[in-house]
């Protein structure tokens, strides 16, 4: 586990740099608070867990299995909608492009689109449904609008992320087979990419505001980090779940007194119940907040 201090460079090139200074945290009581909670949850769930934390103002990071691959699950939806925003800015796509919802197009977990059979949904509305309610049919509409998983992977490479990859659409991308490189990311890669998208210059100010607002308006993460968020703090997040006990969340948290903190937590390969996995993420989040609110 290390705090990592990086040279000040453009965010889009961050993945190309080596970390310059590494300061061991083995003796740090603050870091051990987080480490002990993660290891306890790994033992309790029999899971593999990865965590990455980036303090935006201090420009330092901490991770546990930060460079280990984990299934992306629905955390990728923030990336897909970011690409749509970028494509709209470039004139390659329009928010108003519409698709008719059909019964045949509906897949599992489509709480918004299942009510719209026979009606049209725009790409902007589809992103809203995908981000706020994790609607999978809407997500596949977004996929079509951004030219599919391969194009999204190319977008990630273009913004400096050499690790995150999308290979399939919903629901197959959530398969989460152990050792499968398809549809994966690393906690560090996701944190850095979220930093690039929300704080860098890949997107315009208006697009960054929209992306962040979709994450703020998320309605399906109440039992995760939101359940242990310190009083007067704010959160913008996107979660995911998949096969083999996979669960994940990527988030930005902040307050009037605390500058933004970007967090990614992923776990996989466990027989734990959905509720147990949610509690594990919440407990890890609680430990993180206990350290970083000081």
C-alpha cells in the first residue's frame, strides 16, 4: 500500500507516467484503518477486493489491489455516457437521436424502458435511465449510439486509460468469469479515468456538469457509500453487480470543507449474498471516510 505523489501533468497523459515517489504506509495508523477493514471483508466474504482512492487537491493516492483486474459491471455506464457527451460535442451524434422501444428489445432490469414499449426514447433520455436507474435496455441503446463496446474501449485509450475495456453489451458483459479479461477495469484505472472525465479537459464544462449530475441523481446506490456518507458531505456515484458475487462502485465525494475524493471499490469471486456485499462496500467506505474526513 502506498501514497503516490505524481508530477503535475495533463490528466490525459497521466497513464503514461511512472509514479515518482513512493512512501510506505505500513506503519501508518490511518492507512491501516482502511487496510484492516478491507482484509476483514475479504476474510468474511471469501472475496477478492480492490480499492483505489484519489485525493484531488492533495494529488495523492492509496490503493489495495489497485492494479488488479475486476469486472466492470454497470460502473462502465458512466464511461459510456461520457463518450456520448464527447461525441455530441464533436458533432458525431445528437442527444435527440431516438429509438423505439420494442418488447423484443427489453432485457432484464429495465425499470424505465419497460414502461415505454412502443414509444421513442432519445439518447439523452437513455443515458439518464442508464445512469440514474441502471436501466439495461436503455444502456444498450446508448451502446448503439456510441458505436458499441469496441468504440468505447477506443475512447478509453484516447483519454489515457490503457486498462479499461468493453467487449460485450448488456447483459453478457456482467458474466464476470474469473480470469476473463473481457469487460474489466482496475480500481486505479477507474479512479484515474473518472478524474480525467470530471476534472480534466476531455469534456466541456457543460458536459462535465451533466455527467456529474447524472451520478448525483443515482437512485440505486442507497445501501452502499451513501448509507455511511458523513453528514454534510455530497456524493456522485455509479454502481454495478455481476456474476460470481461481483459488486462495485465508483464515486466522487466532497463537502464544503473537504475537496473531492474519488473512490473505486470492486469485489468478486464470493458466495456472499447481495446484502452482505453491499454491507462490505459500506463498511469499507466508512473506514475510508473516517480517515479522509480528518
